[in-house]
C-alpha cells in the first residue's frame, strides 16, 4: 500500500497543471486508507486492489457525491448509491480518491468542453488530453494513480489513452454492468479502465467485470500463432505518418513475438462515422433532451448534438442501422482471416487547444471539435467489439502515440495477452511526463 499522503500531494500538483479532478475527496480517502491499513495489519485483505487509490470519471455514481457529467445542469445531483462498478472496486479494496474531469456529458473527444474547465495534457498543458475520459487518462499518465475508470461510447477511453500515453481498454458491449453510470448512448456505452500497464488493465477489468483471479492468470500466458493484420483503406487514410509508423512498428513487434502476418481488410467504412452520429445523438437526446429547455446550462457543441438527436428523421435512423449491419459484416469477414487488427487509435498526436482543423498530411483535415479524434474509434463501438489502446511511441516533439488492437467480441483476454507481451518487448509506457507549470 502506497502512503496516501504522497498520492494526495501528486493529485494536488497535477490538478493545478492539468485540471484533472471534478472533485478530489481527500478526507474521505484518508479515512478509507486508515481502515485498509488496519485491515492489512490484521492480515485481512479485501481483494486484489486492497489499499490502491483509483479515480473514476464524473459519470459514475459514488454514494454521497455529485454525479454531474461535468455539466452545470446536473450540479447538486447527489448519488444515493454506488454504481455497480464502483461497488466492485470497493469490494476489491480500492480507495476512491475522487471524480475526474471529462468532456461535458461525454459528448466529445477533446475534454476542452467541460463545466470544470478544460483538462490539459500532462505531456504538454497547451494541448488537449482527449476525451471524454480525459481526467482519468491524465491522472494515470501523471502517475497520480495506477488505475482510472472511464467510459467509451465512441472512443472515450481509447482517445485520451492514445493522446496521454496510457493503456485504455474498450470492453465488448454488455460485458460490464452499466448500472449507476450516466448514459450517453445506451446501445454504444461501455465501461473500461485506463492504466499505466496492461497488467493493471487486466486486473482492473477482472474486478469491474466480476471475472476473478483466473482471468488475470489467463492474460499472462504468452501468445502464440496469433494472426496479426494491419488493415489498409479506412484505417490507413487520414492518419499522420507518425501514427502509421507506430502502427507498423507495433505490428512488427507482435510478429517478432511469434505472431503470424495475416490479411484482414474491412474495406471503405468511413460511412460508419456518420452512422454513429445518427445513432448516438438520438439516444443522447432520449436521456438528456430535457436540458434543451435550459440552453444556458450547456456548451454550444453539446446543445447542437442534443438538437440533432431531437430532430433525427426515421429515414436517417433506419439508414444508420443498415450501415451498422454492414459494418458488422465487414469486421466479421476481416476476422475470418485475422485474430487481431492493429490500427491507429487516433489520427494524430495531441493537438493544441487553439487548433480547429488538424492536418495529417493525407486527405482533408480533421475537425478537432467535429469528430476528428474519434475518426478511427467510433466504428468499433458500432459493432460492439473490444479494443485495447497501447502507448506505441512518441513524436519528435515528445508527444505520445497510440495504437489500438481490435479483437472479436468477448476476446478481451486475448487482446490483453498480446498487450502484456507487447509491453514486455517495448518501453513506451515507462516514459514519464515532466512536472511542469500549467503555462507549459
């Protein structure tokens, strides 16, 4: 058990630098830490996270704390019970340190839009952390805590993991209990951990999914004969050359560990991004559309998403579901030839806050606030597959680069097995952001 006072000192420092927390609950955490220490002294360990400080995104209910989604409209909404996954963290012995900053209502990939203020990247505070789980990613990247909990509806775990240089697991849809988690889009929402190492991601996933110690042991087995593919087309277009280099190098590492090169193409699936919007925003409006009666409580980007969802036509929704079915077929065909797809997690490294358009050198630029960070992630949510974002290198400017390993439904163990082997062969996850001022 690490001394909680040291954890709190780091938390306070990095909150000033990166604006990590929506609420830091130091006194309650100290009280729980003392109880865990007393239990440990008696030889009574609650579980595999006994005495480990963790943070959770401000979408998760924690009894007695506000759940705001970093939206002014929900301030004062105090939870009367823990979310299912928070209860599992506590049962495993974890200390909930606080709630983390996030993109307002999880409806974006920058974490620049938040009633708690923008969350800044620990590697360079002039740049975005990515979202919507930006605070959890920043807290882990800065070594405040080893585990942060996030949600992923269109990339909200994998995007900040990629931009902040952490591991991020997007789980198979329906694998982890969503009870007590504020929804964005109920047919797309998933819960997953952000961690420094894949070992910790495996442990955290086992806890929140109720899988037991056997799952962690399963992920420690060396992978053999895994068919590894790097899709071209959609996953190779509109990505910066640094990102494509990281993908190629990750593939080479996996092949060097005993993987087998394979072909696994999904074709031109760019239509998936529009399909995601036509499914996600109506579901978003179904749960939060009443906030349009209080437009002053929302940021303009959030309000526009709710307005689109509230006015979506039946024709558009049917077309989106048809496109979703096409995507399922495309991925199923790819997995007939491959066991894992290695792809960019984000099209670029972390942009500066003032960048409206991000030029990646191929194809049209990505709109930073119109889905650019989620270009390669939304399609995975539409088909409900698991994906693991891994630190996979750095730009010449010292910014992290991430790749995602995409697997078949329910095959988190296989992805984590590959990820653990990848981290044994590389050291990208060992680099630490410098402690610097918020002015950069």
